[in-house]
């Protein structure tokens, strides 16, 4: 059994909160630069240039890419052979978030209860944490600070199995169209298909943790990702919704086996500030 | 097209010279307000009480910045989603506001109110918080300090870039821009 101190987890998490918010990933940089080559609208090009410049300023001046430094989302893959000492995983992660958001001058955007008090918790906790037990003696922590603007433009729908591929395409494209400029395009579209009402939303979120533009390993779903991306960009919404050919940088689909009677589908939108990071401890 | 330089606050004439799709660089003093500050301002209007700031001709920027690091005038300061302010915007226009800056779609009620009261809605590039913060030279809280990042701030801006989305003639860049590039 490998022993791992809760404080080690907290240290990593604190660093990850700052790193993800300041350094835009190479995957997103690459996708933005590539779209600059294909964008036809002059205003759209101008927006893309500003976004690249913005990410460079953030990197050089160690300042957050976006003022919405997000709700802290974690996917943890915990090796069976690792024993956590000195606290629970949840406490360790929240302690790291607390420290990371304070030391990094990040915005605290979480309120206590959603309906009545809506009082800021002051330290951006609690985080949203999903944990999977996996074989081995490693721990993999994936982190994404998720902005409210793009999260608000997300949805779940219980499609019928008979809706088929066309039903999925319509659902995703129409939903993204209605979101329009709100989620700060160019966007990354996370799509979940299958599972239950709750599972499909988690799959859509998981899809946003994939490096931008990396296709689904199943060629049928990779093809579907391409088809949906083409249709989304053909809407003409463009960067920031000012009109253009780059509404989305990528569509990522994650699936799960389904009940014989169902075909759940979910869309979770991420903005161009598609921040995500992983570490193996 | 070269961006137009404009000076805050705006006159009716200034507003009428702006068209959907214009890129502008804003100079002068603008004010910030998000959901919570709007709610407080509109409550005061309802009670006929004086407002903590004079809205005549002013720009309101929908923003909740990150905390400033030592030596910075302000932290990252990009726009937030404007639709959340839709319920309040017509009242703000009635009280003299001339321009608001945010990102994303506005309701038909807001678009109509912009025409009626001669106002404009502009978008700054959402998520360009680091870049936009460099255009803000000074920031101070002028009302509701208890709201933290949501307090009303007075900002001095230099060449702050924005794009006109809804003008006072009823044009809408979000609708027209997409049409031009759809296939
Ligand atoms: S949607 Fe993304 S880029 Fe836009 S304000 Fe929110 S976090 Fe920032």
C-alpha cells in the first residue's frame, strides 16, 4: 500500500488552480491559431487575434485569462493501492482550492445556498468532485475551472432511441444555436450520449477535459463529432457571435451504455477559455 | 475598418452616430454594475430615492473583476453575460444611462428601450479579461463596497475596445453577422 498525505494533494491542487487559470493550454492555443487561418470574417479574425493576445498577456503577466475563474471541477482517478493519510480527499481538495484561489488572486465565485442567501463562501469552495477507483498505485487529478457563462448554456434531454443519429445532431446544433454569443465563442462543445439522466451530464462534462480537437477513439463517433462541428460552424455565428466561420473549435462526444428504452443526451458548453489540466501523483 | 474613438459620457448625438457592427475605442470614465448592484439601483428608483451615481450619459460595464495583484489597477476584467441585466436595463435607460457593455443576447424589451431612449448596447470580447484589464488605468469603488467584486466601480479607461451590437435604430449585429456567414 502506498501512503499519500492529504497535504500533498492540497499542494498539487493549489498549484493547479493557479496554473490552469493563468496558462491557457497548448491545445487551445493551437486551435485558436488554426481557426485564424480559416476564419473569413474580418471582425471574427480581429476577435481571434484579441483572444490569442489575451492568453499571451495572461501568461506573461501571470494574470487570469478570464475574470471568471470558475467553479472548481475535479475528476479524480484513485488507485486502489493508495492509502490517504491525514484527512479526507474532499477536505484535501477543498483546502487546495482555498489556498490556490487566495494566493493566485483568483475570483471567488461560489455562493452558499443557491436560492435564499446566495452569500459568497469567500474561498471558492466547495469544489465539485467526481472520484473513480482504478487499479494501481497512482492518483490522477484532472481539474477545470468552469465559467458560469458557458455552464449556463448547457442542457440535458431524454431522446428516444428512434431519434437516432439525426436526433442527436438536431438536438446539439439547435441547442448551441440558441446559446449564440452568450458562452463566449469560439466554444468547445461537450456532448454526452447514453447512460441515465445524471450520468449523461457527467459524460458531457468529462468530454470537456479531453485535449481540444482530439477525436473520440471510436471512428463512428469521431465522424459524428466532425459532422456536428461542421453544422455548428455553418450557422455563421462566428467568434463572439459577431458573424464568422468559427463558432466552435471542437465537438467532443463521450458515450455510456444505455437502457433499452432510453437515449439520454447532454450538451455542456465550454468557452474559448477552455481551461483544463491534469496531474499524475 | 478602423475603430472609432469615442469619449464617455455620451450625448444623444453620439449615440445616434453609432451603428451595429461599429468597432469603437472608449475613453474616459465608465461605471461597473452587475446583478446585485442593478437590483439595488432599481430599488432606489422604485422608491424615488436618489441614486449613488448620476447615470446621465453614462456607460455601465457589466463586469466582476478578479482581485488586483499588487501594482495592478484592476485584475482580469472581461464582460459578463448581459441577459441577466435585461430586467433592469429599461429602467437604467429611463434614468439617463446611454450605453451598456457586456456580452451576449439582449431581450426584445431591451432592444426596444434602446430605440426609445436613444441608447446602445456594446459587447467587449468575452473572456479577454487580461487584455481588457490593460485598458483600465484606474479603478475605485464608488458605491456598495459590501458587494465586493460586484460593487459599483468608477473606471478610467483608455482605448477600451468594444463592438456595437444593438444600436438606437433597431439593428442587431448578432442577427445580421450570423446571416452573412451562414451556409
Ligand atoms: S464563458 Fe468563459 S470566457 Fe466567457 S466569461 Fe465565462 S469563463 Fe470567461
